[in-house]
C-alpha cells in the first residue's frame, strides 16, 4: 500500500506501553516500525502478531529487530528504516526495565545492566537517528520516563535513579538539537499496570533485601483502600499522550508532559515551577556579577 503519514520508530514494542504506542500511531496513519529484541526467538509471537494486525487492518506496521543495549543492532535497525522509508520523523524511546529492592542489595553488574537499558539505551538510539533528523531538519524524539523520574515520595530505588538520569540526558539534548528543528520531549506516566512490573529485576542480595524489608515493616502504615473517585489506570492513556505530542506543531511541544490518575497529583505544577525557576535563572545569569569566567582566556 502507498506510504502515508510520518515514519516512527518505537522501542520496546513487544508488550505494554510500546505495543500500544505502535498500534495507536499505526492506526492514526503513520508508518510504524515496532522494534523489539529477538524477533526470531522469544519475541517471535509478538512480532508475528504485529505483522498479522498490519495485514488484517491494512496498517503500515512492521516488527523490527532492535536491542537498545547493542550499538550494532541499533545501527542495523535504523539503516533498515532509512532504506525502506528514506527518513525517520518520530522516535519513541520506550524500552525499559524495572527493578525491585534496596539499592544496596543490587550487584554493581545489575546496576550497570539497568542503567544500560533505561539511560544508555535511549542515548544509543538517539545518536543513531540524529544524523538523519539533522539532515532533514526535523524530527521528534519522545522519552518515556516516569513521575518517579521527577519526584520521589519518600521511597526511592534504582529504577527512579535511571529515570532521573534519562530526564537529564533528554532535557540537555532538547536544548542542543533545537537549532536543527528537532523536538525532544519527556512523557512522565504515573502508576500504571504494566508487564515490566512482573518482570522487574530482583536485587541479588536477598539477605540485605530482607533486612530492609524488616526495617520498613516496623514503620509501615495501614494500606489505603481505594475511594469512590478511584479509577483503574488505563495504559492506553500513555499511547494516546504520545499521539497527542505527535499531533502538536513542531516547536510547540512541551518539554515534559504528565499522564495518568495515580501518582501524578502536583507533578505538572512541579514541572511548571521548574520552568519558571529555569527562566528566572537564565535571566539572572546575564548579570555581570553572575558571569562565569573561569576556564576562559582573559581578554
């Protein structure tokens, strides 16, 4: 069928948010490459389901091999998209893994592995797609983060730490690629049911984990029961939020967007306060008494 819409690459599309995002963008007329690891092995089922959906519904939707921890895999996937579609308009950095346990109980290799997916994975993907986006002077890169990557309500962890790193990388990149006509944005979902929860990496040292659990239980409060206004979070909201960002005009997309009914209250206002503080500091740094001179040659 004739190609229409924008060309999108979505990572981590075998299930969860990524699968919904790929389906939603394809149904809206975009040409979507739904990437995942091991399409010929453990993810053969999801990959084949993508292809069947494309045939049955007449969608521009293709499963694509891509491992965000493997630079060669990423380069090969991006080369395939460019060979077939000649451009990349949208990248959704969705691939990620969760983690359960106190930071002390994770081995250093586990820490490296989780950062490798959640922070360095998007960095690798971005480096691979940016040359094409800079050449076409347009593009949109969306990072699926978390409200835990913005606010910690008193209990942190390794997963939030990786999302804080991701947010810093994404925001820094957003400033640097604006002159090329490229938008870089961050989507912050609250709490949603997701397959990643059941697949969370468990901390290696279970003895330390147990000690933390015992300490936490002594200070634990009774569980809160859902009230009359409670509604079950629907992961489709995240896919719809991605589609809404795609639909906004280039240059008018907010750096951060929050989505979901749980663990989101106050976060949009926090983001707005941050933007005001950032703008104020930018003005302050123009004052002569705030000029940074070290490291620069004196006139």
